[in-house]
C-alpha cells in the first residue's frame, strides 16, 4: 500500500467516530493516531480556566432518533452522527411538527445533504437532516430522543515532540473535533500523522511539536498550559482540508514578513501549479489563537480548497468520496518541501569578504555534481559569497538570483566545508 492509500485508510477508520470538543470520540481518535506515532495524551479537567475561556463539561452521546406516530425511526443517529446537533442536551419527549421544526436544520440549496451544526456553549438540542427529509414530514406528533450527557470530565488532546539538533521548534497543529467530515478534519490528521512518521526517519535541525486538539478550545488550552514553551516556537502550520482536488491555499501568519510566509510562497511559486496566498485575518482555524497578539507566533494555515468555500464544507457531502489518496499524498509532499526549505534556509557570513576568494585553487569550480552547467554552479557560489553579509538568507539569495534553492543549499554546504562562509 502506498502512503496516500495508507493515509486514506487512517481517515476511513476515523470517519464513523462521533467526535466533539470533548468526550470519548476524541479519545478514540487519539488512540488511532497513537497506533502510528507515540503521542502523549493529555486530559484537562472541566472548569479549568484557560485565559478568558473555561474548559467545558464533557459531552458523550449513545443514541438519538426522531420517531413518527407509527414508531418508525425517520431520523437516526446510527445512520449518521451528523443527524444530531453536536453537544445537544438529552431529551425524551413528544411534540407536534411545528414545535419540532424549531429544532431542525437543513440545507435547502443542497437538499440531499445533511448539515453539520454545533451548540458547544448553549444548552439546547437539535437534529440535522436533508431538506428532502424535512419536506416529507407530515403533520403529527413526533417522539424525539437524545441519549447524551454533559458531565464533569476532561478535554483531551494529543502531543508529540520530535527532538532535533536544536531546541528551536516548528509547531504543526490539526483539529480533531469534527465528527464524520473527511476533508475538514480527517485529512489534516492523517497527513500530520504520516509527516511525523517521516520526520522520525530523517535527521533535522529543528525540533517538531505536533498538536492534535479540539478546535479553538483545544489550542487555547494548550497555549494556556504551555506558555513556557512558546518562545521556542519559530515557525508553525495549522493544517486542514488537505484531501480534496483543490489547489493549495495558504493563509499567512499575523507577522506578514515571517519566514514561514516567505518560504511557503517561494515553494508554491516554484511548484509549477496553481495556488493561492491570502493575507492573515483573525477568522479561521486555530492559527488565529497561535497568532493572537499576546502569543504572536509565526503560524499560518495550509489547505487545499479553503474552508467555507466549497459546497461540501460542513455537510454530509464532505465524505470519504470527497477526498482521494493522491491528494493526501500531494499535500504530504508539499509539507515535506516546505519543511526542507525551512530546515536549509540559513543566513551565512562570508569569511573572505574583501574581494572574491580564489575558487580555482580550492578546486571548487568542478566540485558540485549534477547536470547543471559549470557557469550556473559558479554563479551560485558567487551569489552566495557576495550576499552573505549576515543579513540575507539562502531564500533571499534565491529570490534575487533566480537560482534554485536546492542548488544554493548544496553550494552553501560546499563553501562552508571550505571555510569560506559560516
């Protein structure tokens, strides 16, 4: 099985689980991730104060349905966990259709799809159904039943630190709170899981911290519990919506000139395909928590199709048919490329800054292998030597010289080996 198929299989296993911002569905999902990478699973008690928020009560659900007067289950949680408004309070009563309709949600413009709705911080209840189902309901008395509970428990999240040569960290984060939504949730989880497996097989300069947490409240909880670690984080990515056919979309971090923004723009520019770069905004996924003014990390958001822009978003149509192994694989390769540039993007100082050093006597003109002509190899050396005054990174040199980053990196290592830069 190839990597794309393996990531798809992981998403397929997680798809039926009813996840929320707390509860057993989150723990079950974390357990599946833990089969692949050894995440630490943290439990934060309900009512814990996390900045201006409070960890909510834990929510678990066992069954839910709407029955007609014949006793038939016309809406059944067992058919789709999207049928119940996430975090609904328990209910067991009979009521007329007109009263029931106040608690029903549909998507009229896509009448065969079930919407995804939540009520995390509001003690209410509801059901989601297709608009065609809604239109088929006849006047009468309906039995509504939700077997759920809100109780003092915990918020769960997973964390993995893969140490590198330095303590400087790159943060990689995915939300794990959505129920059966394949692209908006499961694709990000699967890609980050397999990227962590890849990192464990190579050497790297940075340390990498992976966070698998419920959206918003999860990242807030992690940040409130780990303020002592924030200064180590130099770059970061929140990922989601990585399994569909859309072109890559990147939303920049709050600090517009951040290195992570420049690197991703460079990688996408040189990818040969279409892409989108968006400025930071305080609306979106957990990047808005990592980029809040008191935290102000350089964390951007990487997706394929942007959240909220594709019709399947937050509906039952965001299913396992909507994502494909090849797009998961492409997203994984894109992250690998981004990280490889971040890893190699160093700033050097020329150790022979007064005029050009004599390269020929050091045997450097023919020292770089590969298929590029000697003039391009020499030009790469000259650009690095000329620009390495301690103020320009390899990425900066690549932009001004139009020489590939890969060749500049290879050349810099060679010049460093000969004590011409450091």
